[in-house]
């Protein structure tokens, strides 16, 4: 993101579109979509998932978690997938993430296919999310050495701590959009390794503010915002872990 890194911390990237329907959900849509994308995404799977509903509330945003049934279509190597549920389309890319110049066309191509099949009225919500996993071989670490964004502990309290989760909501575009910025500890798959998640989630929260034909510009601006936020959150010492590819 921004700079190119040989050891990129990106674990998953996703772009999600929630639509305002013009009619009741047509259960044939997933099958019609699969027929269009099966050469690139041949593996089908039905999954019970959780959708996060987001809406503006009191100078911030309110989130509601709802259970949903969704169809997933994977690449043969499972590096990327398309997810579809009623009035919802998500394009995911897992590790290794190639580059924005490759992921953006993947988003727009599959969105166009969905629009041709489902004929949605408008966007209810759009989100572009980058989830980074940053690992340290030695624990504990001094967070301020690696991050410009971290939990602050008052000086009259013990400065050592365990698991943590810090999140802030930053409004953009007159509160039409929000950046949800999260730094949190997570369970490591390797013993003696400290794992942290830096999650950057840029969301359009006011329905119908972006026209269907304006989405390419929106996701480009969202990507730039996320890119800049990532670089702002880390220090040069943290960057050295990723080895910048010049």
C-alpha cells in the first residue's frame, strides 16, 4: 500500500457493495453470476456468514451484525473469491496480494457482471478494507517504536499490558464516508511470535451518494485514503520489517 514491500503485511483485501434493491431478491442471481465467472472462479461453496450493517448515528456510525447465507466462488488456488448474498457483492483477495493495479480491475469487472444480471437501483453502502497482519519475533515490544497509532496508557498506571483493541472512526467527505482505523492484538499461529492487526476500513455510509457510474472514482479515492492512513500509522522501524521494494 503506497510504497511496495517485498514482505507485505497485507493478509486480506476486500471491496464490498451493498445495493438498494429494485425488486425482491431473485434466487437465480447467484447461478447466473457463476455462469459468467466460472472460468476464473470455478470452486463453489455455500457459507453462513455475518454481514455488518452500518449507518450514520450521532456524529459517528452504528454497526449491526446480521447472519446471512452467501455463495462463494473461489479461484482454483483460492487466492481470491467472489461472494454474493441478497443485494450484496464482495470481491476478496487473500495473501499474496498482487497490487492495486491488478485488484481494481478485478473489482470493476465483477461489479459490472453483477449489475448486468441483478440490475440494482443504487448503492446502499460501499467499503474498501485492507487487513494487515504484522508479526514480531520478540515479545514484548515498545509499540511507539513501530506505530504512530497505539493505545495510550496514563503514566500513573502500569505500562505493561496484555491483549488490546484500539479503534477510531474518522469522517471524510462531510461524513458521507468514514475510515475505521483499528490496531489490535491477535492470536499468533506461531509460538513466541507477537501478532498485531492493523485494519483500515473505508466506508460510504450514506446511501445513494455515489451513482452506479461513479464507483471507479470512489474506490480509487478510497484506496488513496487507506494507503495514506497506513503509512501514517507506522514508523520507519516498522517499515523496515517489510523491506521496501524500490
